[in-house]
């Protein structure tokens, strides 16, 4: 019998409790469904389904990806991709944002929501890049985290997609939901989820895994009524949210 089939026979009730159980305060172990053999089986299934998963945000350079990622907070990538071509024509690089008129930037990015805060972030990021990093987007997690509007998720997107550097795992709403359903984490806090995933996913897979899980979350493992009938991970999944 194939290993994945044997894994598929794990008592469902035990894993159901794992996926549904609230995070234990101070718990340091990943989800109980994260044993190495099971994780390997999940990664193989993700490779099978999404061998070439990549970032959906259109960009021509790392700085544009940074701006697009900031704009994607609480917004769809599709909406961001509608806004950024015009935005980047008007403001091609950090120095163009650094001293831009906030009202004009606000009107450009308004469709992405939270446009006042996002304007402050992208103008502030442009200014900091110009004044403290010589006009070049920094390439380390520590430096990126000093930019306004940049937390670990955004920094991981930029480092992984633009620079090919695996510093961590991108944890957005899809990664948060799908990782919990697959039992890879028992936490709800993005930083702790990232730590869990970094423990169980081999480092060389961090970048691709993030893209794959995001694609899976968008296409199949949706927040409402996940399409479990179409899911190639179904035999490995014991989520209480399953629809079959
Ligand atoms: S079986 Fe359903 S809940 Fe589990 S990963 Fe697949 S789509 Fe998501």
C-alpha cells in the first residue's frame, strides 16, 4: 500500500481535533498533523497540482513588487493589478514616490482601499529608500522591516519573489487558513504560523510553498465552501471545514 494511503488512514477524529483546537498559549510545536512523512506527502501533492506557482502581482522590478504588496493588504491582487500600471507610469521609482503629493497618490490608489494609510506607507517607504538606502531597495529582512507599511509578510514576498531569498514563509490569509486546515499549525497568529511552517517545511521549499498554498487557497481551498471534491490533498486533510 502506498505511503500516502497509509497516512490517509490516520484516525480522522484525532486530526479533526488538531485542526479545530485553539492555539495553546506558549505552544512551540507545529500542528500535530505536521509529522515529516505527512508533510512530504502534502508537498508532493502541491508540486503535482501547482508546479509553477508564482506571485500574481504584476511588477517589473523589486520596488514595484514592494509597492504592489503594500497595496494588496485587504485587497485582491486583481484590483491591485488594475491600479499599478497607471501608478507606476506616474511614479516609476522610489524618488518619485518619496516627494509625491499625497492627495494625488491617494486618488491613484483609492480603488485598493485603506488608501490614506497606504499612501502614507508607500510615500514613507520611497522616502526612506531614497534617504537611507541610497535609492536602492534593501535586500535583508531586518532592513525591509524598517520601511513604513512593511511587516514580515510583505518582506517575505519581496525577498522570495524578487530576490530569490528564503528568509521565511509568506503568511497571508490563504496560508493562514489552508495551513490550519491541513494541520500544519495550531496557531492563529501569523508570526507563530510562520514559525511553525519554517520548522516543518524544508527551507528550499519556503518560497514555492507559499505561492502554492496561496494558489490552492484561491482556487480550491476557499474560505467558504472549499472545493474538496476537486482537491488533490483531500486524502491528507482532516479539516472540520471539509465539504465531502
Ligand atoms: S480537502 Fe478541502 S479543506 Fe482540505 S485542503 Fe482540500 S479543499 Fe481544503
